[in-house]
């Protein structure tokens, strides 16, 4: 059995070897067949070339015989030319055969894709234009014609066919060029179809009248379809072009004379002339590399202030948490239940009473487990207070009208009503004037903290609240003399030691129209510096550090105007520069924030013990501290950008913006009277009809939005068609058009000035390679004496 298995294995191996031999034989036969075809093709090409060579020799012999008959003295010269021509033909034939073999080897199997057939070619002819006449060629309109391309046609036959088509008798002086104007004289007797495929040229040609004396060619040598054997004929034109370009060089003296001549004709041209910059004495270079305003120490102090301000903003207020608290509270207070009155649907006093009784009451006092009231989510600290302010009665202008009572329209110290009508019933008319003259700015007027109020304790249910308020409503507690209603309540967030001050404001005018003015849920911290909290102690220490560094900017501001410069001169105008104004603003704001922060010093326990605590003052100081810190952050960022002037590229960009900003400010000062006049005009045109034109600030904002297409023109056309058209004409053509045009002109002029300085600065930096602005910027901040010694060594 083992012997049989070995025999079977040997048979399998021999069978596999036999199959491999068969496959190798087939490959060898295929290669032999390809070689035979290649050999046949080369033999055919050789016969064609030998025939061409024979024809050329016959032509050569005829030429030689003629020359021998007419010029017997030039026999030796003719023999030399014949020998050179014979050698050239042999070399050309050898190169062609080698080229064919190389292309065949690159193509893989050596076969050309004979399936590509070019049926026609395009020939363009420019009459009355000679070869080299570039000006006439650019103005001429070429004629075009398509010619059928047979497989055996040559370039000479193509030229003759084109000349016969355009009826040109002088064929000998006509030349054929490729689509890129390259010469085709070398291939005049070769097949057009094959050359197009071999040289990959487009099937487009030009027909020109020959001009042997042309000084220029239509194309560069590198773009021509030419052979290396005839590239020598382009040497003359190349040398001529070099000579012409060499004679057109730049001469500084001629340039200076031309500029001086133009200065006499065009006044103001000297502003475009480059002025050399002395890097060590230029005031702007000194300011950006050695000035205190942009020094390294100033940059470090600015980054310290930036770091402390960011910590205060991030730790003293968390904007995402405040947003979700305010969004939840505002949504419940505004809408209430589906059947109750919405806050923004209030139109009169009856709507106001309905909102307080059926929307506000269930939101605050409904303690049902399934109900989504505020009492189930927050702790109500103290009472819910409803307060109103009233104005006095006044005599009507028409006295004989009965059943009509007139009231003062504006609420102020002279017109407000301060005396109670029935002091026995405290909830009916109770005057409050114990908490200071705070000013509350509304839509229809400004109000203080006096008036009549009612407190609802936090331990009653919704039925008790509604019954109590119904009794108040029956006594006409809110009447036409009411100018504003305020609803305030304090909520406590135990998980974050924060309070939420609810503030609702509804205004009422003498015509009985109510406007829902404000609805706010103010999340505040009542004590910034709690002695028992380590974080508050750290924040106080950071505030003191920031105050200390802020006084450095006071020093910079004072020294900018009082200290003398290198020329022993004081410049008080430096106090009004952008950097010094920013320094002054940063210092004042940091000091104001530090002062306001000590006003936020009420512990949460003291507020929770009070029956009612007004958080209006705490909210004012808290929000003011946050906003001032945000402004400090913005100004410090701007101030840090100005520090980067030690970079040459950044300095040039800032220099451009500085010039543009100054010019734009002057232009705005010119155009502000027209804008104010248009605001007054539109206020009187649309103010009595349109809600957004009722106040001066809203008029200005509405006009700007209207200019960019935010408002609808149809609404204004309904109000007044003539005035709307007049407003459009004045606003768009007088304001917007000239405004944008001036902005572009100002920016372009600023860019021109900065570009001139940039070129001069770069040239100065090239001449002085040792001048490194950032190195001087750092070294000068630490040691001025060392920097002066280094300058003396460099000099």
C-alpha cells in the first residue's frame, strides 16, 4: 500500500510539471508570434524609408548635375554637401527606427492603437498677414475651413489643398504651422495622421505667408513641435530678444527724473513716495518696541487681570443654570393653565385682575402634589407683594362734562398720590414710603418705591388667595388712577445658596390701556464674601491683587502726558490716545466693581427670617458687578491685541485699522445730524401708528433694521405712501449710499498709507539684519540700561 501511494504521488507531480511545460510553450509561441509581427512591421517601415531615401538621392543627383553644369568650380563643395546630406538622412533614419522601438517597448506589447482615426482637420488662414506681424495678427479675423483627412495625406498635400481652397497662387511662400504656431517644416513630407498621434498635437493648423526677415515669432521655442536638429535656427531670435531686454533695464536716475517731472504736473504725488525709515529713531518703532504701553511687563499684568476676571465671571454666575431656572419660572408665570389669562395678553385692568387671580395665584400657592406649582419646587421666602402707584386727580379742561374724572398722566413727585383713603383697612389702601426713592424705568414712565401694597403670606392655599383677592377687586383697588402694578416675590434655591427675585410689572395709562412691561426671574447671590467660605476668601484676595495691578495703568496714564520723551518734550495729547483711554477705563471699572461687590453682603439667613425682603438693591449691585466685569474682560482683550504690535505684520494691520477708525469717526460726526433728523421725521410719521416707533431709541434701532431690509415696506406704505417714498429716497441715497462709499474710500486710503510704510519698513529690515523687534521688546522691559549698551555696541 505504501508503494502504491508513493507511485500515485509521483504521477501527480509529473502531471503538474507537464502542465507547466505546456503553459511555458504556449507563452513562448505567443512571444514568437509578437516578435514576428514586430519584425514584419519594422521591415515594412524600412522599405518605406529606403524608398524615401532613394527619392531624396535622385533629387540630390539632379541638383548636383545641374550645379555641376552651371558651376564647374564648386564640385568639391557639392560633394561635401552630398556627404553631409547623406549622413543626416542616415542619422535621421536611425533615430526614427530607434524611436519606434522605444515607443513600442513603452506601450507593452508594442502595438499602436489603430482604432483612433482623425476624420478631419481644421485649418485657419489669416489673409494679408505675414509671419511675425504680431500687431496685425491680433487685429485680424481668421478664416476657418475643415478638410477631410485621408490616411496617406502629407503636410505638403494638406498645405496645397488649403491653398487651392482659398485660391492662393503663391504656394511656395506659404507656411503651415501647428495650433500653437510651432513650425512644421521638418515634417512637410510626412503623414499627417501619424504625426498628430505621435506628437499628440491638436488637429488644428494655421496657414501663414512666410517672412524670413521677421524679428519675432508667434510662440516660444519651448512650446514648439520641433526636433533638436533644427533648434539652432531659433538662436538668432533668442539672442536678439536678450539684447532687447537688456537695453530696457531699470535706471534709478531716469526713474527719479520721471517722478520729479510727474510731481510738477500732479500735485500731492509725494504722498505716494517711499520714505526711508530709521529703525532706531522712528517714533512708531520706538513705541512698539520700547514703549511702556506695549511692553512685556504690561502684557504680563494684562494676562493676570484677564485670568482673575475670568475666574470671577465663571464662579459668581453660571449662565447655563441661570437660563434654565429663569426659563422654567417665566414659562409658568406667563402662561399658567390652559384656561387662564396669559401675561402678554393683558390689555386692561380687568385682564390684570384675571391674570393675578387665576394665573399667578395657582402658580405660587397651589401645593397639590400633582400640580406643577412653584411652591412644590422652590422655597417661597417671605410674602408675595402686590404694589401699585397712583396719580392725583386733576380738573378736566372742559368743566361742563359730567361723570368724567381726569388724572395726571405722568407719575412724579408732584403728581403721585401719597395719602391713604382708609387707613383702618391696611390691605385696601396702605402707603409705603420707607425703602428709599428707587427709580424703576418702565415703558410709559418712571416710578419710585412708594405706593400701596398688599402682602400675601406663603402659608396660604390657592383658594384663600383667590377669595382674598376677589374681595380686593370688589373694592376697586385697581382703578383709573393706577399708573403701574408691581408683583414681587423671593424664592430660595437651597442646593446653590442662591435667591430668585420674581418681578412682574404692568403699566396703565389714563385711557385705561395696560401694557405688560416686564417679567423677570432674577437669579442672584446675596453675599459675595462669606467669612465661613474659603472660596469667598480666595475671591477677595484675587480682587485685592487685581486692584493692585490696576493702579499700574494709572501710572501709565499719568506718565503718558507728564513724563518727557527723548526730545525733552511733554505730550498731553497722549491722554486721549486709544491705549490710555483703555487704561483709564480698565482702572475705573475694576475699582467700581470692587466697591459694588461690598454692597452684596446680606447673608441668606437674614433674608429667610424676614417676612418680606426687597431684593431689588441686591440685584442691582450683583448684576452691575457682573456686567462691569464683562466689560473689563472685553477691554482687556482689546488691550492685549494692541500689545502684539511688536510683530511687524500685526503692527501693520493694526496701523491700517487705526487710520480707518479715526477717519470713520470723523465721517460719522458729520452724518449724525442727518441721522438724528431722520429719526425725528420717522418718529412723527410712523410713531402714532407703529409700535416700534414710539420711543427715540427704538426709532433709531428701527431705522437701522429698516435700512438692511428687516421691516416690511408694505406696512409703511399703508400709513403714508408719500412719506415712505421720501424716506426711502433720503435714507438710502443720502445716507446708506454715501456711507458705504465713504467707508470703502477711507479703508482704501488707510491701506495705501500702511502699504507704503510696510514697504519702507521691510526695506529697512533688509538693510539692518540685526534689528529684531521682539528681542528688543523683551529685553527693554527687563533692563533699559542693558538695552542702551547693546545699541551703543551695534552703532
